[in-house]
C-alpha cells in the first residue's frame, strides 16, 4: 500500500473516532485572514470564527460531516419551537462572525420564562452534541438545559476572556434515549448583568458526534518557532489530525537544514503523544 493511500486511510479512520480533535497550526497562512479581515490578527484564534479561509472552511467541513449533523438554520426552520416572548433568528449582521456561512440559530430571550425547544433524534448511543458559540456581547447569559423535561446541566455562554474575539466555539454533550426524537429545552435564561434587557444564545448545530477543532497558528513564524512552542501550540491539545502550514518565513529567516530538523522534531513530538 502506498504512503498516500495509507495517509488517506488514517484520515478515514479518524471519522470513526468519537471524540476527535483536529488542529491547524503554522504561520499566518494556517489561518489566512488577509482576504477576510482588515485588522491584523497575531494568532488563528484571534480571528472571528466565521472567516472563510481554507482552514476555517475545512473546520466547518469536518464538523458538518459528523453523524446526524443539523445546521442551526435547519433547526430553526424545522426542528424548533419557542415558549414565551423569545424570538429565533438566523445569521449575524457582521460578516465572518458566525461559522458555517452564518447558518447559526440565534435565540433572543426577554425574560427567564422564555424557552427555546429544539428536537433531535439521537443515534444508537443516545449522544447529543450541541455546537455553540460564546457570547461577548451585552446579551450573554446563563441557562439550564433539559432533555425530555429533565434537567441535565447549567451552562454559561459568556464570551469574556474567550478566544475568537469572544465568540469562542464550545460543545455541550447531552444524553437522551437512543434512536428516538428528544426535546432539548433552553430554560431559565438569566442575563449576566442586571442592566441587560435581552439574553442571546447562539446554536451552530447539533450532532451525534464530537469534533474539537483548534486554530493555533501565529503570523511571521518559522518551523523552529513551532518546534520551540510545540507544547503550547500542538501537544497540549493531543490532536488526532494536524495540518501544518509553514515555510514562507523560513525562506527568509532560516535555512533548509534548520527547517528540516525542526519539522522532523515537530512530527516526532506529535507522534509521541498520539502514534496513529
């Protein structure tokens, strides 16, 4: 079997793994904000999560190809209902903020009595993964999640000190009866501050599988920099699949021998924590 076929087979096996962790790193090309954001961003995780550069679109592809994935706008149109005076909307007024081309369900609550109810058929394992966004606006909140009427857990979506300009993606895992429709309700929605008149929840999608994706690249860096910062940028995430985009700066700031030595070191370190 050729090396290329072996690599493709390993990537295919990744999609059987749940949860899985995917990471994009390297220099500025690893997140490539240039055509989408006029403001310089030092790191990939400094960008808005809805950028349409190659790595962000690949992230979206990996997520939307998980088992049973439903986009937020499909949930809004076919699999949701509200109780009270809350309102559902889709998309965001500013470009490149929401991932998945803006196909995100937004819910605005006016009081703790307002409820958002979404319906999702769990797979044979009964897993329900909510793909959500943190909220850095003056509408962040805390809320309870119920599955089929039973309280499951409490969540805060505050974007304070979070990555991706405060819109940091996060995943909430729930469980429900397998192979049947479950009702997930967002209840007791409480504003983070007393002067808020509204609370907002951002639901990107729902799936039966969990895929964590991280953007850790930094602009104007070399392969030796990545090797020196390997623990921070790669190893602590224990990724199953890593995309590395490098060499543009090495042409000017390094030499072929240093580049090759650093790259081999990065690969060896990565394989030491995750051999497959």
